[in-house]
């Protein structure tokens, strides 16, 4: 970690690969869904990256790492509880219609300017997530590294951004484009 | 490719991208040393203001009374302890029990102030009416807390605390208690119930604002 603080990429990548199984083991105590476990492992690695300047070589490394993993575990758990409490799966999301045009929610949006105008109505973090994942088509990992948002936060913000856009159309808050 | 393998592959790619964007960082000094730096700067500024503007003879008379001296000491200790705890908890791996550090001096501060109120007969009216100069106390604590909190949060955000709530709570308690301690040098009358209530209201306001703004102020994610 000391070498990583000095900017030694090779040592840093080796360290991250060596701690990943340890972090996975810690995360497994809180969670048994494989997808959530890996998401929390990635969140922990991102957090390690973000706070690497706080590691003090005079102190043990593993308690520092375990504290970060525990914190991200608690945050992840809270997020899942919050989502589970307020959001329910919408069966209609996956419904398809005979009329091909009806399957395309954004069918009416004809130009990049119109999309841009819609995005301006979203909170910054939701807009950032949507732009990174849907418009620039970055992977979750790339978008997380670029934006500083965690993988889980990106997913939540993208979901909320899409929901907000639908609500904006539905409420007439915007001039809904005509198909 | 199964979802499980895909997720593992994504973790591998994350490690590669974190490695690719690795830049050298300046290691933060130990939290206690950073707390001392903040306290030292505040102490120097406060000392200059006290020497320039305070009526030192009145201060000396007040501090000659053991209860008031104890109240001042407890207020200062609350500030110092809360600031130390905030810096310590801003970095990962430290026991959350540090959050209790300012509690004993805080209780002593409240106790000594409460005794003062009892001694003054629980009168709601000070020499200058119901609120008297107490509103100025509130404004002093709230106003002095702003620049101190700005400096404190600027230092704390270097650690990018993963749990901003206790850090913001302790930091703002420390700032408000420090402001209340400095106020003692510009506070020529003994505490009344209203006075104590407004002091506590000022502390609550400072803590409330700090907690509300904790995420942008601490740049936490």
C-alpha cells in the first residue's frame, strides 16, 4: 500500500488482486447473493482507491481494509433495504406490443437536442449516470471510475433517471414529443 | 459466459482501470496531529482577538469563581475532544468508541452551566430583559462557527470520510463548543436559563446545518 501511495501501479494492482478474496470473504458475511457480493467487492475496491491517502504505514493494514469493507457493506445493505421498501418490480416494463413503435418509449425524441433538454431536468448525479451508461455507453466499471460514483449508486441513479424521465412525460412537465 | 464469471471479470477490469488511473498521493498526517494543527490556528486567532477586544479585568474576575472557571474549562475540553474525535473517525479503521470522547466534558459543561442557572435563581429575566444579551451570544456562537467550520471541513474532506455523519456531528460540536469557549471572554454576565438555552440552541443550529450539509462539505460518496 505504501508503494501504491507513491504511485507504483504494478504493486497496487497486485495488492488489489491479493485483497479481493479477503474482501469477498468479509462481504459474504453480510450477503449471500453472488451478484450483490461482487458489487460490494467492487464498491470496496473503489473506496480503497478513493481513501488510499488515509492509510498510515505505522498501523496495521487489514483493520483499515476491513473497516472500509464493513462500511461499504453497511451502505450497500441500507441501499438495498431502501430500494426494496420503496420500489417494486414493474411487470409492464418487459411487456412488448404488437405495434413496434409502441415498444419504443423514446420514439418521439427525434434529435440529440431534445434528449439534452430532457436531461437538464434531472438531478446532476442522475444525469451523470444516464449520460455515462446510456449515451456514452461506458461499462459500469468505467463509469464508476470516471464519475466517482459507486457501481451501486450508478445503477440506482440510472434507474431513477429513467423513472424521472417517464414521470416528466407522464405529468406533462415537458412537452411530450409527438410520434 | 455465466453471470458469475462476468461479475468476476468485471472486478478484474475494475482493478485494471484503478491501476491505470493510479496517481501518487500525499499520505495524510495522523489525525491527532491534524486536529492539533486546526486547534493551534484557531487558538492563535482567538488569542489575538481576545487580547485586542476582550475586557481582561472582567474575564479575570469571572474566572476567579471556581464554577465559572470549571464551566470554561469544560467548554474548551468539549471543543478539543470533539475535534480530536472528528479527525480520528474521519479515517477508516478507528474504533467508533472515539465518538464518546467529548461526552464527559459536555456533561460537565452542561452541569456547570446548570448550576449557574440554579445559583441565579432560575430567573428567566436577566439584567437586560427576557432575552437580554443572550441573542448576541447565539449570533456570536453561530457566526464564529462559520469560518471555523469552513477550515475544519476543508481539512476533514482530505480524508474523504466513508461515514460522514459522526464526523460532521463531532466536528460541528467541536466548532460550536470552541465558539462558546471564546464567547466566555466576551460574556460579562453569568449564565441565565435563557442564556443557557440560547447557547444550546446555537450549538444545535451549528450542528444541524453541518449535518445537513455533511455530504457536499465532506465530499463523501
